[in-house]
């Protein structure tokens, strides 16, 4: 198919240019990307917030309207995966490694910024609110919108599992729809490759630091980082050779069980009363402020606050958008047979509730140490953000054991992310085949690994975040277009009168 070949050639060329540029001159690449990203944030930040908040409202409307009765598949079809396994799989693909990386570091970073402008107790409260907003309903609404659109058109209308499929299906034969659809697939591939490559690099940094702490190395060093990277590649290659359901279900369930055990461990062996109070109060703060926060752009604040908003809130929103195409296609792939109501409730609320508990536990104990201790974790956040989670665990009993399990969980989350991304990229490169051949998956797995090398060579989490934002910016507008396609498609489907 010439159209598909042209798409692959163009996308691989862009990915190769970014990768080579990153290896040869990472500072030049980052400086160029930073200028573009900051200009887009300055001129289109309001649009990013409006778009993501609109996605959340649209998902909630669909879940609690009669459209929620529509099944993603035949009317008599039922889900392939159990609900716990399904949630574990979508959670692992969506943000598992990020939670481990930022569990303690993000709340403390926000606290450090706000504490100079407000009393410490207010700073702690606002730090938790900002963190929960970044990882809550808005993030999963972005994923959910993309996934629901692709699932609806693929399983109800028989289209391929491509970002372009809804548009081409609604406007068959229209040249503009074919052209815009081609651009949508192209930018989806770019966003996926850069987003997953960056996340893999962050995961390598964290696992390497965990290993260094475990064996009492003075620093990570290039050899250790390289060894961790090679180990991850060796781990995810076999997973690409087997069925998606079998491989991802096993890995995701193991990773989620470890994550749940770590949360319970932290709450029980940490300052339990303080942490439970933190979880409950931050849950209430989040519910009270999530809507208004979704419309906040900090236009009346000084340049320092605006920069914080750009570096964190806007960066997170476009980060989720960068992951939106691959998480969306993957989640659609594993969600066949569920009703729209089941889908939205599962995708939006289950991961959000776990994230609130996660940050309430890890972020809570970090803030407790900042408010009542020596502030060593706060200082570590400023000097070596990759080690903060391990630094917290080192203050609790059985730190050696929990460090091992945290390294294992981070490792598995990265592997599941790369595997699911390679499946999705394989789907794009085979005209929407939901089960691309193993050879195609391996090619994409290798390319993701190569791209992540450039990100690792940057040596900086902040530089990685800038590159991910650059790859995601064009897809902001495509995400809105997908939402419009979904609404139009559902209106054509009609509102069912009874549960299907």
C-alpha cells in the first residue's frame, strides 16, 4: 500500500533524525525543542487546558447517559479479560513507571516551590493537590477519549485500529479526510516513539539509581546505566514474540501486585495516622478543586508561577497526549466486549483512585519528613530526583527488600510500556491489524530502544520532558478531532433504550 509505505518512510525518517541529532548534539536538539515548546505553551496553553477538560466532561457524559449502554463489539460480546487484569494492564501501560519515579519527588518539588510563597501547611496541601491533578482524571480522560474513539469505530464499524480510521470512516472518499487522517497517523507515530523513548530513559535512570543504592555504589556511571538498558531490551524482546494478552496480563499483574504491596507497606510501617489523614484530606481537596483547576491557566500570576505552570501542568497534559495514541490503541485492543459505561468508569476512576492512594502514601511521608524531619529528602529532590523514592524506602524497615521490589516493579512497568507501544506501532504499520506479526513488533521494539539511547545520553530528566512535549504538541489538536469524530459516530449509532 503506497500510502502506508509513505507513512512509514516519513515517520521513520523523522524518528531517525531526532535520534541521530540527539546522539550527536543533544544540547542543540534540546535548545531547539525548548524554544518551540515554550512558544506553544505561551500561545496555546489555554487550548491545552480547555481541550483536556472537555475530554473529561465528554467521557463523564457518555458514561452516565444512555450512550453508556452501547457495547464495544457485538451486542452479545463479552470481555476477554477479567476486570482486575484489565485494570492492571491499562494501568501498567498508562503510567506505571511514572508513579514510581515521581512518587515522592513531585510533591516535594511542588512543596519547595510553594513554601517560599505560603505557610508550610498550605504549601504541603497545595503540593498534593497539584500532584493529584496531574495524575488524576484529566490524564485518564485523554487516554479514554482516544481509546474509546478507536474502540467504537473498530469494534462497531469494522475499521482498522488506526488514529485516522474514525475520520476516514465518517467521510469516505473525501480527499481532505484522507490527507488529515494521514497526518493524524504520522503525528501519532512520532508522539508514541518520542514519548515512550523518553519514558524508557527515565525508567533506566531510576532503576540504575536503585541498583546503585542497593549495592552501595557511589554513583550510577555510564556502565551501570548501559547494563540496565541492555537488560531491559533483553527482557522485552521475548514478550514481543508471544500473544499480547498472555504476555501483558502476566507482567501487568505482577507489577500491580508489587505496587499495591509497596503502598500498604508504606502506610503500615510509616507514620500511619498522618498518612491516612493525608490520603483522606487530599482526596477531598481533589474532588473539590478538580473542575476549577481544569480551567486554571495562571494568567494573572507572575512569570515564576507561569513558568511552574508550563513546566509541570502543561507539560503533564501534553505528556499524556503524547502517550494517548499508543495507550489508546492498546486499551481499545484489550477492552472489546465492554460497554461504554464499563469502559469509562474503569479507565477514569480505578487508576485515579489508586494514584490518589499512591501519592497520599509516598508523597505524604515525604512531606512529613520535610515538615517534621531534617529535610534530607527535600534536598535530594533538588540534587538527584531519580533517587528520592529509594531514599524514602531507606528510612523504613526492610529497605533492602523493598528497594529490590521497587526496582523490579519499575523494570516491569517499563517492559510492559515498550511491549504495548511496539504492538501499537505494529498495528499502525500493518494497516490496523490488531495482532501484528512478531517480526513487525520486534522491528518497532528495536527502534524504540534505539531512540531511548538518545534520551539517555541527555542525562537529564528535564531535557527528556522537553523532547516528549515537542513530540506531543501536534497531537493536541488531533485528540480534539477524535473526540468530535466519536460524538458524530455515536449520534449516527443512535441512543439504545435498553442495556446491551
